[in-house]
């Protein structure tokens, strides 16, 4: 996981990250402010020894005795006596205390490398914390004095400082809690965003992103009004951009291009038809070869609006039933565009696409036309598309924006195994760009419905 991936994911899902982080931080603030307050009061005691005692016990006698008295002061009996002394001042604590409650509220600890003891009481109110710490300290002092008088204690203790009234709660610490909680909230929001991105199987391509699944996005085609109607100006502009991107990326015109997709109904035939029209508009002689011999769909595009795909076609030629000039037809509306329809469905299209007549046909078309566009079957269905793409110079992979990302990835992975390189990805039914949203194309003239053609030869080639 790289920093670039993290940044790109955060930017792509910035709204989700912001929403989750805001909710979590707000929850942290609310919980912190609602936590019960706890006040802490501390008394300090000094363990006193004489010089003779120090010599007898060693140089660290004070520190050792402080640890010893810390244990003695933690005795449950001290807590029990303290609980009894609380009875006269129950109003401060709200109710009487038991020995276990006192032991839980009070802690005794020696101050490291000193002869001091600290007795700390922690309660829900400042006055009760102060009173409990002082009462407990008095009990400890009296017990030590009594034991010392009987010779049962090695030293005396004295109160260095009684507990003061705490003015602010020890817990919670709002700045600390909110700071740490905010950091954890950001980490959790980031984790949720990464998990959402990992589990999200939709195609989400930002406007500034130029790659999808490791390949350049050469065009983003908006939703067409109709497959059989002339495209709107913004769609036309995308196909012009597609053509320019392809020609500039390789430095020359790629004569034979294959257009495929991962599954059916992703728009590969419509893309092929519109790309052919844009190429013709640049004064190129173009032929579209419908190589989807199982479920041909080119006739449902604009190329089939006034042209009939019935009759002999590519399958007929590959089966040896007719010759090349019998199946290549000039489009009746668009001058400079010829079409080789799929023809009748044959029992085994895979065998036909593998035969030598297919290779001979593509080589002939390569020499006769400026651009040969091959509309293949979906790459994930059988071996037909893989065979058809073995004759092309490069492949364009069409992805419907509604397609699951895993399906698009699987189809693209299969396309990468073919001989021809994948030139780029065409995202179909993509969201309109910002310029269109501002009505940049509102006054643009629509392209003509048809292109007038001059006289054609009897063999179907344009003159």
C-alpha cells in the first residue's frame, strides 16, 4: 500500500471519510463531556528517623521505611477505622462508606528516592476527596504513633502537608481524551474508507484520474440518447478525442483496431460505429468488420439505421460460400465507410475465425483502407474474441460505468493475453464532464444526420 494509493483513495472517498470522522469526533466529545468527574486529593507524610537508626539500617533507611509504611498504611484495618470516622460526616459523602469502598478510593505510595509517603483519595466530589484523604492520613499517623510508643514501629511519621481542596477534576481530562479520541477517530475513518474501497465493486473514476485498471482512459463516453441516432456534440467530441489520443500515443495511424468488452451490452458495437463515423469525418476510408458471429449487434447501432445487415457476410466468406467483393458493402448514408456484416450465424464460429481466409481478409483490408475496425464478441465468452484480436494492431477495451469492477478486471486480464496490446480503456455511459454541466455544448450545432456520398463503384469501394 503506497502513499499515492492512500491519497487517491482518500480523495476519491473524501465525503465518506469526512462524514465518518465528523461523527466519531462528535461522539468522542459528547462521551468525554458526559463522563462522571473524579476529584483527587493528596496528603504528604514524612517518615522520620534518627542518625543512630540510619546507621543501624543503612544509608537508604528512610527510603526503605517509606516503602514499609506504605504497605502498613494500606492495611484493611486502616480503611475500616477510616470508614467508621466517616459516619459523623456522611452528608459530605452522601452516605456512609464501607471498608471496601474506602480501600478502593484511597491509594498509598512512597515517593521514589525520598522519605515521603503520599496518600491519595479519589471521589466524585472535591470536598469528599479532601476529607477522605485527611481522615485516612490521621488514622495512619495515630496507628504509627501508638505502635511506636509500644516499640512495635521502627520510626515515627509526620504529616508534611494535608490535602488541599481540588479545584479541577483529575478525570476526565477533556483535552487529552478529545485529542486521543480524535486521532483514533481519524484512524478508524481511514480504515473504514480503505475497507469500503476494497469491498466496493463499482467503477468509480474521478474526473482527474487518467487510468483505470492499469491502462489509460482514452475516452469517457456519456450516455447516448439512442444507439441508432447521430451522437450529440459532446459525444462526438469524445470520439474525436479518442481518435487523437490513439494517433498521438503511437505516433502514427493504427490501421487495424479491435474493439471488445468484458461482457455483452457494454456498448462496444456502438463505440465501434461512432468511432468509424469520426474517422470518416477526418477523410479516412474506413471499414467496419463485424466479427461477433454468435450475437452480432452492429445492426442495432447508427450504422444499421438505413442499412440492412441481412444477406451474406463475414461468416459466409469464411465458410467459402462467397468472395470478398460480395460481402463488403458501402454504407448507403456515409461516404467513405464500408461495412462487412457478420452474416448468417454458423454452427462453429471459432473454427471460421481461425481459418486462413480470415488472415488473408485482414491483410487485404489493411492495404485498401486507412482504418479497419473489428467489432469482436465479448472477450469473456468463448475464444472468438481472442482469435479475432490476434489479427489487429491494438485493442480498445470498452467498460460500461455500471459494470462491476471485478468483471471488468477479469475481461481486461483476458484481453491482455492476446497478441495485440491494449491501447486503452473506453469508459461508456460515463458521467458528463464539468464543461458539459455548464452548458458549453448547448449552442453547438449537431453533426449532420447523413453524409452525402459521391458515385460509388460496383464493387462497393468508394471512389
